[in-house]
């Protein structure tokens, strides 16, 4: 008479728990792999209701035996070096999932050479207690499915290649940066305009501790992280013109005398008002008077050494 081992039943429970979390909480596609060659399932990332083709491979382990060995930071997962070799050579990123069938909770960790510790005949990996498989893990798992960080960076350079080629051909590329400060999460809107083609708008969310003053050194450093292929040059002439317009606007707001909504005169002469801003840059004036709506900057772009090198690499690889 055929028999079914208890370990098989426990394994099936873990697969079912993981499938439930993936489909009901992450709202992604779960595909079980019937034949176990070290991969129990594949997960496909969805953006809304649309499949992306981005996949993760899962190895699912279930039960108390996988949750017994612990450190201060997480569960200790051990496996053979043969499986490690298989997983590290796999075409997909491999995620180990540890399931607790008593609480229907699962924890995860990626198999990478950087995270594992090799022993004589096995290896061990710490699965952090904080890596709970739930909606809070979506962004990190989606990023892992994008591929290794170095390939993601290369892909990002590829997306910027049309801008680089425009500069290389003698065309112009400019950044118009507007930071919106009147929202819960401060956002930097970056509009890229070129001498050919339509403007491209990027939105970036920035934490309050990284408040981006585009004219300040720290703001420039943040922008350079977004555009590592470029050298950013502030348009100082336009900036000075904006400074004068800003001071005139502040003069009208603070000392203007109005009749039926029309500016008639000022209770303080403009030259006397402007003296308080003597020696201050546009950004210093703006920072001292920012009204919560936002502020901006304009930059001309030139190719950085990285941009030049990328175009040479793209040519070598035969890209057209």
C-alpha cells in the first residue's frame, strides 16, 4: 500500500501557506514546481493586474526543525554545498522561505554569496526575523526580481542612453528641478528637456532629512546620484534673474499697497527692502522665505567620465 511521509505533508502545508501569502497579500502569481529539484515554486511580480515577467524562485522549508536554531538576528538555515552551487548558478534569484504552520507565518532571505557562510560540507544562512513574507516585503522582493544591483545600474544607464547620445552629438540636455514642499512626502519633480524630442518627467520621493535644495551642495550631490552619467552645471544667469524676480515678488507681497486688488505703491522702497538680501544667492533667499509651495533650479548637462565610458561600452557591445 502506498504511504505518504509526514515530512511530505508538512512540506505541502508550507507550500500552501506561501501560496496563500503570495496570492492574497502580495497579490502576485504563484506557480508551484511539481518536481522538486531544489526549487518548490516560482513567483511572478505583478504591477497592478499586469504581469511583468519578473520572476523569483522559492525554496520552501516548513516546520519546527527549521525554526529551532536561532541567533539574535534570525533563524539559521543550513543546507548542502551541492544545493548552494545549484542555487547560485540558477537563472533566477533564489529565495529561501521558512514557514511556521502553527501561525501561518513565513520568513524569507535571498541566497547570495555575500549572505552565506560556507562550512566543510554545508553552508548556513541567517533568515532575519524582520524579513516576514507579507506586503511590507513587496518592494524589496520586486527589486531582487529585477536582477543583481550591478545589472540594474547598467539597465538604468541604458535608459538614459538617448540623452547621452544627444549630448555626444552636440545637442543640449537640461534639467528643470522643482521640489514640492507642501505635500506630506516631499517630492522632487525632474523634467529633462533636450534639443530634440519631447520632455521627460521623473518623480522622486525624498525623505525630510534629505530635503533637496537644488542650489546647495547637498542638493547637487543628490541630483548627481540620479544622473551619474552627467556633469551638472547650474545656469547662473537664469538663477540671478530668478533671484531678482523673487525679491521683487517678496517686495510686492510684504510691502505692496493695493486698491481693489491692484498694486498701487509700496510702504518700503525696493532698494531698502533688497538690502537685507545683499550677498545672498537665489537659494539662500528662497530658503529664508520658502512659502511651502516649492522651488526649482535649472542645470545644463555634460557627459561625465562614466557617461563617456558607457557610450564606448555600448558601441563595443554592438548596440545601435
